[in-house]
C-alpha cells in the first residue's frame, strides 16, 4: 500500500522563482525531494528546517518570502 503524498512540486522552479542561484536551486531541490517536503507541509517549514536542509541564510529569507506570497 502506497502512502499518499501531497501535490508534486517542481522544487528547482520554486527555488529559481524565489530568486536563488541556479546551482543552489539544484542542491536545494534534491534536499527537499530527499526529505519528502511537499506543498502540503511547505507553509509549516521553519527557518531551522531550511537551514538543516542546506539553504544559505539569504536564500532562507528569499524562500520564506516566496512561501508567504504563495500560501
């Protein structure tokens, strides 16, 4: 039996549209996919979680703003 996951997100595009650099987008997208972050839990993600997933401090601010605008 498969566990139902939230809607699929193109993380690379999400990070790119948030203003992150291309090389970082690839790394961040891999980390979010690896840790099964999806659109359902994204509004609840914390700066601490983003930091542990490898996001740079400036990108944490960019991504936080993108999340606030989208959700």
